[in-house]
C-alpha cells in the first residue's frame, strides 16, 4: 500500500511539472496564408495576435474576424496536441484521463 501511495505521489508531481511546462510553452496557429497569426500557451490561453496590414480591409471586417477565429482555433489545436504529448503518457497511468483536462 505504501508503494502504491508513493507511486501516486510521484505521478502527481510529474503531472504538476508537465502542466507548469505547458503553461510556459507557446505554440502558434495561422490563417490566410500567415496574414493572421495567433499564439497560445500549452494550456490554450491566448497570448498574442499578429495581423498583417494586408489583411485589414475597412470594407470587409467580417473576413478579418473569420481569419482571427481560424488562427486562434489552429493555435488551440496545436496546444491540444502539445497537451496530449506532455500529459497523455502521465494520465494513461491514471486510467486513461483526468477530469477537467481537454484531450
């Protein structure tokens, strides 16, 4: 029983370390051939947004909004892949997943 408890504590520490690393790691997503780029951290928090002036048309803000949404979605997909890489092996030992984590 003591060994099982120690193993669970070790896994908990490794999971906490992986989550901290995810929060520090940034990934990008882009849309419109790179006209709009979004940066999120590994937890999916939006950290930056770059819009090329060529993407800005005062007559068509709807397209720009679509590009922003697409870039953020692409960045979040990359963050989810990063989460799977970092946390997947750790959570598999806990029965295949942890409540509250998106995979």
